[in-house]
C-alpha cells in the first residue's frame, strides 16, 4: 500500500480521555503557562481552550519515547491499527524523528470540570517525500472530532455533544540530511541585519532614532521639508536647516515584496515588504512594513511608525498598519523550567521536551518547547489582552524556529478583523512569537468579546479629489 493510501483511514476510534476535565490539571497548566485568567478557576471555571489537546494525550506509558518504563510500546487507547501501521512504516523507512509543525483548533463549546472527553480521528493526508529545514520526511495530517458529556452530573456517553475540532500536522523525518539552517537552529548565532553607515550628513537622523524619533530636515530659508538627509536644499540651495520629528503617520506610496534570494539576515523571517512610505509631513522614506503578511501591503495603506528592535545593538524605524489595534508586546524568557513544565502540564512526555541528551541524539541542539505550550502561550497572550470575558473560538498555529532554553519569546499581535454582532465583537487576531532566530510561532486566534475592547482610532482617509460631475 502506498503511503498516501492511508488518507481517509481512521487514526483513532472510540477514544476516551484518560481523565475527566478537572481543576488540578487546569491549575497545573495555568501555572506552567503563567496564565492568571480568572475564567479558569472558581466554581464557574472553564478549561483554557488552548489546553484542548492535553485532555486526549495518552500519557507517559504511551509516548513511545523509549524511556525504559517498560510499556512505551503499548497500544494507545483508541488509536487505530492503520495509524500505528503508518507510523511503523515511516519508522522503518528511516523517518524516526517526529516534530509537530502546525495545528488548527475550533472550539464549539467550552469544556468544564466534570466533563468527559471522547474523540475520533482520521488520517487526513500523508505528504510525499519533502525536504525541509529539519531533514527529509513526510507530513502526516490528522483530524480529530471531540465530544464531551457531563460525567459528574450523571450524563451518559451517548449524550456527548460536539465540543471541538482539531487538525494536527506532524513531520516524520530523518535528521542529518538537513539543508544548511539559515535560522541558526544548530545553536549558532544568526547573521545580523546590515548596520547603517552613519556619517556627518546623516548623523542627525540616527541621533533621532536613538531618541525614539524619526527626524527629517526642513530648509531654514524656504521651508521645504526633505528626506533623506542632505547637506543642502534641493529647492533653493540653502545649507541652513532645522530638524523636526515626524508624527509617525504615513501611507504606503509604493512597495515591493522580496522573495528570493533573501539576504542571510532575513531568511528566517521569510519574504518581507520594502515600502516607500509617504509621511504626513510630505517626505518619503524607504522602510519595511511589518505586522502583517507581506502580500497584505498595498499602495495607500495607512501605516504608523514603530521602532523595532532588530538585535541587541540595532533598532530601526519601521512601519506597521495603522488601521487595526495592536496588542502590547509580551516577552517571555524561555527557561528549561518553562519547557519542561509546559510539556508535563500538557501530558507530553516526548523526550525532546525534557531530556537534553536525547534531544541532541535526535539532531536538536537542546530540548525545545512543545506545540501545546506554544498554543497555551498564544492563548494566554490574547486573553491577557482581551480580558476574562473573552471566549476563544479558534486557534491556528504554525511553528517556525524551535524555542530552546535561553531564548526569549516576544509576542506581538494585532486585530486583523472585527465584526460587531448584537452582543459581542467577533475578532481575529494575528499573533507572532519571535525569538532572535526568527518566528517561533505564527498564529491566528478567533475570539468573541462581549464588552468591546477599546476601538482603534479610525485612520484618517485621504481626501478624495472632487472631479467634474
Ligand atoms: Zn530651501
């Protein structure tokens, strides 16, 4: 049978979560994620939605991590022989390592303590042989349907109702055939973004950047503003000038998206947008537009100045879309404790998340964060901002560079869509969690917010020239 023929076959049938939804596991999860959302404790507690997968994890005895506890090869409850066959086939072909690459979750109803979770899953697809940054392998995608019934209240399994859907993709790969890693996944320092050349003519500009201002010049004789910095006025020739700080408001005048070849310092981040931004003051500056997918940049897009820290020594004035509200950034140091606590709280005993020696034996420089922890941190970041009344309805996560001990994750997010319903706002939030090596996680979070969070100041529309009727 071809690998692709496993598509459509069951991955798990009649699965039953080992434990009912319960307060202690929720508390351990919240402690590991640093999530203090009051919605997850007390008599009306719900389970953190991003914790979904933790309920269906089989646990230590079934992790297949060869940790010598004697039953690592036992069949997982509910797991189909087709799925076991597929994984065994991939193992036998040399694709022994596994890493989660992305997942999508739809939350239909909140889970509450006392409920028992049932699940069925199907193998959705098996990719052809792919060469990736980690090595050669196959992507395996499964789709899981989860139902729950209130066991504590005496309900029967037949009364279970659908609570969530979950699509999960893993890469089964053979390490050691990796392409050279631009992201520094080997633990080496990534190439840095080129340094600016500061000279007598432009040092006023860079002094401004150091002070958190985008400064342009204005001719002291004729008053014409100019940028980039020049010794003399193009309009009148005068060499007398003053410097002013721009308001930071602007629009995209023109742009390109750089796809290939990406300079080394930009490879980890993927394609990026270079824009000519027209400032409200009438001068134009070449910069990057960040905070949205590069193909979302368009001429006329209102943007706002943002000082972005590129590395320890370089901060640059870049631009972000001005029409949506930004979430305040959140920095989370990635400690060994966070990685291990997150893995254990999510019942993920894969050795690469707690045993550095075994992680190295599998081609990683050190232990790395599991996808459930990345999910949990994304969920926490958004609800920290949106408040305890917000209800997450969906989460789609894609993993990029791994997060290792010693990294720092910086989460940024922005509202990309807001739909006002009768009693709540339906929001879509784009979230990125970056380490210095690049994006660790890019996510789209959907949520309902009963009490509207502060709305963005409407962007000023460009006046429409009045033409002849
Ligand atoms: Zn002049």
